[in-house]
C-alpha cells in the first residue's frame, strides 16, 4: 500500500499522454492557443509504460489516460493495450472529448476499458461551437451513443461557467432520465493558461446543487464511493445519476488518492502544485526502477496537505494559470 505523509492512500494515476487537442475550449487554454510541445519533449510510450509498471508495483491500482485529447496522439491504442496487461492494475479508464473516439469504442471494450469520461459542456450545438471553437458536436454525441450501445460506463464531464452554459445544467440532468449515465458538473478552475487574476466562482458546488434542486425537489443524495471527488445524487425515477465536483472549492483534498504525470513527465502530487519531480528526465538519465521507486516514495512523503497549501508552496513567480491541456486534468 502506498501512503503519503498525511496517511492518505495513493492508488490512482492520471497520465496525460499529450498536450495537443482538436478543440479550443476557452477554459482550458488561452485564446491564442498553445505552442505545442515537440515530440522529443513528450514522454515516449516506452517511458510511460516503464513508469506505470513501477507505480503499479508500488500500489497504483487505477490509471486514467488524459490529455490534451488522448486520441490525437498517434497509435494510442498500442499504449492502452500494453497498460491493460499490467499485472496488478485493476482499472484503466480514459477522459476524452469524443471527437475521434467513436471508432475505437469496441477495441477499448475488448482490452478491458469499462469506463469513459466524456467532456461535454452543453447539449446545444451553437453553444458547443462557442465554447470549443470547433463544429464537432455531432461527433461527440456519436461517441456517447456508441459507448452506451456497447454497455460502457459513461460519465459526462460538464464545466459550469457563468454566462456561458448555466442554462445547460437542467438539460444535462434530463439526460439521466432515460440514459444510464452519470452527469458530473465541475466547478470552473483557473487553469486556462491566460494568467489573469482569478477572483473565485459565481457557480460553486452549492449553487449548482441549488439550481438542480429548484427544478428537481425530489433529488436524492447517494452514498459517495470511497475517494470520490464528487457529491453524488439521483433524481427519483431517473436511470442515471448526477455528480457535483468541487474542483475549485477543494473540499475533497482530505481523501485525495491521486497523482498526476504531465505529458513532459512532470509528477504532480496535487493539481494545484507546480510539479514536484520530472520522472522523464530521471528515466532518460538511466536511473533504474529501484531509484525511481525510492525518489517517488520520498516525493509522496512530502505531499501538500491540500490544494490550498500546494498553491501557497508554488514559487512566487509561478501562479496557477498554466493550461489544463499541459497539466492533464
């Protein structure tokens, strides 16, 4: 069992395989876009597999593949297939925007991927274009349909943004009436790469819940799974469920079981830290598995208590406004 210095179990890795994305969501990257990383700056699949092998041996039981958008990276199924075969890994999942995903659904299921998180902030095609900068709504919906048709567990991730898509909260909840999926509303975070001063939220998890309760007074609280980042609910009679993730309020830090690795190999023990250790550099220096294991254990033994402390510990010239595409979600 892998524990941090606060006694929290660490068994979940979020691995970002690329910073590139085929959408341009304004809450994820600056308006002018990003200077994409060169291929040599990214971790290779071989390096990712080595790192994941070591981490699974240490106690990581779940790996989520993120980006950027994972399916824009060439031959991504090779990595996913190799990861799915790791002895000791209990769960392999993916977060995707769904633009390119539909053709891979059957193959994903065949290698044991049971759950996919689909980013979808609106059910209106015009607002989708406004938020993402791309006319890909139909492809995303096709992916959702394909996932459900193949009996995959589907979680819709919707970032709630004042003045952009709050009118979509109720239509998204309505999806759960007939579809066996979970719609998770996420507080907007400051990771969009533009460096502006972030003055908090108008739509925090409390207000999101109040909005839903106003339309569905029969909403019921569900038991939250162990390590859950979401407060979970269900409207009586609906097939699906609802989650609300207090990502900016950071109410779930006390039970956080996850670590992140960015596309360039930066290990983050908290979403809000500035990166603690570059594992890609260690691998390329020829450090063996024992050295990787020891240095990561030391890193986990110096983990911030919560997201607020992690943010305070960042260097003075390093604020929290890097792009989510470069962090990995």
